[in-house]
């Protein structure tokens, strides 16, 4: 009803040019014809392939008006009111002659009551036409409409199978409806059919397939990456405080603000020593909560043309909202929003766009940003309120190192009975999680080459040969730790 009302109001207000950006051309045309019948306006549709056709009387198309110049001159000459839908007119808006004709038509709109509707997937309106045009948006189906759509698809399957009902429990059905949010009617119905018509049931596997297909439909720019491999708390050693913090906020994020009195969590910033598990923590958030993990690649985001980088970021953030609830992971965020250097202020504009989105977003998108270089982070990003919390990821302590050894040795089916893990954890003081993993890997290769068993001595030998980052960059890590004491919350 909102779409009908907004567009009908624009037509009744005698706005000369209405701009609609959508991939749902058939739905938009159907909506415009319904409105035109109510306001008693003849409706015409033009395309370069068919020419001009009167839609409300189903006349044959006028092939002689197939060229954009011809159809604009024809509309300009017509004295009776009409609604003219120009489909995919965007390539012709670069011609000054076409722009002038559109302006001529707009200037006579008050006397002739013409309404032009520019309908395409993307439209850049020339400055000359800004004062004569208004944009209308076709809203995406809401949860209630998506629920009806899924039930309609289920009834369709049931009718084709002698009344046999579709197998689905209420929770899985709600998850399917949630996973379809952000899609058009056509795409949502297609994915619902793919999930239901496969086996007459809605299962967790169907939900995963729907999310993957949804991502592929929405991610046309290739800036966001869908991370298929996530992790769980058991895959990461230490992080006790962070794990407890995340457990407290799972339900408010998954259920959303509509059914929870608590605010939807915004996200966290993870600062700390390289190799201590910041990136793995991002995967743990998504894997533990059971929601998609999207990774924003700042390298793919940047574009040499002015304004395109910010546009790529806005579209990526919009897509993350369409995939909600989800985790949006930005690795090494300082490399994308550092305001130092000469890049025509692109980084500053990117930072402004990101901060505005963080402050205004309503969708359950939980952002996990990681950073190694605190000096490169702009103060606007790390002030209180931007993120729910800023965590510091320090070098693992004795208990955490033991847990990390257990994880990596277990992943390689090592014989735990011949390995003194507490002793190895003591020897590896000052090692990061990544360095402990590399020690285990190196010891495994060494023993494999000698046809021996991975044991305490072989791992201890690799530890003795390793110079960890805490030694080679001791001054920088000491500064990082001292900076974090009063400004961040420790993960452990």
C-alpha cells in the first residue's frame, strides 16, 4: 500500500518525471497501471525493442516510435494527458538533445498533465532535470508478505503431490522467511521454490543453500566475500571475557529489536598483537551464533573514479543489511580508513560513510573490525559509542597457550600421552597463537621426515629455534600494551 500511495501522490502532484530504479520491471509496470486506472490516465510503455504501446487498451505497439528521439518528440506533440513509462532509457540520458526534449516536456507538465516514468535498474539523472524529477522506491516484501509467499509455495507443492503437506517445523519456517528478507518478490519466490520443491521439506541444509544463493544474487560488485568456513568457541584458546560478552548478546541480535527490549548490538573492534587470533575471533562470532559471515575487502572497494569508492561501500553495507542477521568482518580496518597520506580525501569520505552507517543502522548486522596499527586509526573511529566495545587481544597466557596446544595437536591427531603440554606452554611464553601453531606444524614435518612420533622433545626443539614477535618487536608490542591498558577491555 505504501508503494501505491507514494507513487500516486507524485502523479497527482503533477511531478513531470518520476524515477524508479528497480530490477522488477514487470512489477513496477503492473503497479503503475493500477494507479493510472485510479487517476484515469492513459498508460503507455516504451522500449527500444517494441516502440510505444498503449497498455490500458492493449493496442499494438507503434514501431515507428522505437527510437528515443522519435518517442520524445511524439510525447511533446501530444496534447492529451498521459502516463508514459520509458523502460531502460538510461543510455539515452547522455545525449544533450534527449535531455532538452525531456526538459521541454517537463516545462509543459502543468498544462498537459504528462507524467514521464523513467524505469531502469540504475538511472543517473542529468542536473538539468533534477528540479523536475522525483524518485520513487519499490519496497521489498516485508516479513508478513514473505511468510505468505512461503506458505503459497508450500500449498503449490502440496497440490502437486496429492495434498501431502510440506515438512517444516515452525522455527525452521521462520528462519526461511528471515533468510529471504532483502530479496525481490521474484527472487524470494524462486529461492523458496528451490528449497521446498527439492524434497517437500524445509531443513537446515535448505536454509544454508538459500543463504548462499541469496548472497550470489546480491553480491554483484564482488566487494563482499561470503565466508563459508566459520569457527566455534572450541576452535580458539583463551578469549574468556569475549566469549562471555558474546553469549550475552546473541539473543538480542538474532531476535532483533522487534521482539527484544534490548538494543541490537552494533559490533566490536579488536585491537592487538598480530597472530593472536583477531581474525579467528570474527569467524567464531558467526559460527557460534549460527549466522552468515561476510568479509568486506577494502582493496576491492577502492575505485579510481571520484565518488565510486563511497558508492561501493554504501552498496556493500546495504547488502549486509539485506543478509541480516549476519556478521560483517572488516580485517585490518586501519588500511581502509586511515586519514593520512594523499588519496584526494577518499579515505576520509569512506570513514564518514562508515561512521554514519554505524550510527544509523537498524538491521541486525554485527560488525567485527580488527586492527594491528593503533596509530593509523582515526580518533573518530575509536571514541566511545562507535562500537559496543573495544577489546584488546594480548599474547596468550599460560592457560590459553595450553588450550592452543591442545587445539592444534588435536587437529593433527597427535598422541597426547607422549606430550607434556604444560611444559611446552611454559617454554613458549611470549608466543602468539599463530606462532604456536607454526611450531606444531614445523615439529610435525620434522618428525614425519624422520619417521618418528610427534613428542615433547620435537616440539620443544622447534620452540627453541623460534624468535617470536614479542622478541623481535618488543618495543612496539610494549607500547601497544601500555596504550591499551586504560582504553580497551582485555579479551581474557
